[in-house]
C-alpha cells in the first residue's frame, strides 16, 4: 500500500466497495429466495411503504412537473381578491370620520355585499382610485345578516366622473368545506389587512325531504380560528382556491362572530335581478 499513489488508493477503495455491494446483493437475493413466503411479503411491504414516504406530492403537467405549495396558493388567492375589498367610513355629527367595516365587490358595475350592522353608524362612504363613493342599498333581507348595495359617485362628482370597471370576486361552494381548511380574510381599517387561519367549525342542521323522506344536512355557519374587530365586519372568507365562501359577521355588543354563507349573498343578488332594483334608470 505504501507504494500506491493517492489516485490508486481511491480507485482501490471504490473497487472494494463495488465488490462488497455486489456480494451483499447476491447474498440478499439468495436469502430472499430461500426465505418463506410470509417473510418475503413483509419485506416487500416495508420497502413499498418506505418509498411512498420519501416521494413528494407533485402535480404533473405536460412537459414539466410542478410542486404545489400552500404558500404559493395563499399568495395567489390574496392577489386575486385584494382589489375587491373596500373599507367604509361614516361621518359623525361634528365631522369626525369613523371606520365602518368593509364590503366586497361582486360585479364590474360596483355591486357590493356588506354586513347589515355596518349601516348602524349612518351613511357608508369609500374612496376608490381617488374617487369618493357612497353605498346605496339595493336589496335587503329582513332575516339575513347581509346587504346588497351599489357604489354611487359622490353627488358633486356624479356628472364628471367616468364609470369605473370594478374587479369582482368569485363565489365558491361552501357545501364542500372541511374543518381544518385554510381560511383567508381581508379586512381591517384600510380593507387591506390579511389574516390567515383555518375553519375550526361547521355548524349544520338536519332536515327531512317531505317527498323522499331522506335526511339532508344543511350548513348554517362557518366557524373561524381567527377573531376580528368591528373594522373587519363584512370581510370575505376566502379559500386557497381564491374563492369567496362566506363573510365575517360581528355583533360587538353580544361579543359574537359568525361566518355567513355566500349563499345569502347570492340570494340577494338573485332577488334584485328579478325585481327592477338592478334595471338602469333612464
């Protein structure tokens, strides 16, 4: 060994390692062939389970493989909805400005869904792209928590302000929600504060179909792990898919918080569409 160069020693070590590996493989195969069937099956199962654990979850696309991360989905969901959330204010008797919750744009024409309690302080106003708007009530359900409104330019600017095209959100299906799913909420005083958590409860009730006698489970409320202040009243509840499935509804007097289903918002929109509420006035 003392007459071998460093390179020769390395090559010798690699050769010995290779021969050892081959010998080990031959011995293992021989033992496997000689072992009883139950033992071979156990070893095979262990190898398969080990392989499953080390293979990452991937999404395959033609020509490339993409690893999907929740963080990436969250960023996309926030970007998709950030422009559709507006913060409201009200003006006090002495001209002071108060925060009055948020609203969510649901049409390019400026239709808004917000919580009914936000109107308790008076007329709601907001500023979008340097233009001031007030919120005019379009549809209101007596038993519901939400209100459908429309953004109207301030009176002094109505005749000179060009019509804006707003960015609406996309409604999702709350019926497929699961406890533990990520829940993203955009609200706060500026309508831009992001809070992330998860759905920690789905309140339901059961009813029976009179014709089929089949029991049907109906979702009533989305419970969230996050707790919010009144400045986020009316904020959207967003999934990682970027879809709005509900709205934060707060009763600060009672200290309660609920997640109103997007179904109520859709019903308000449908009722307004059936009536003359959304018909352009000539």
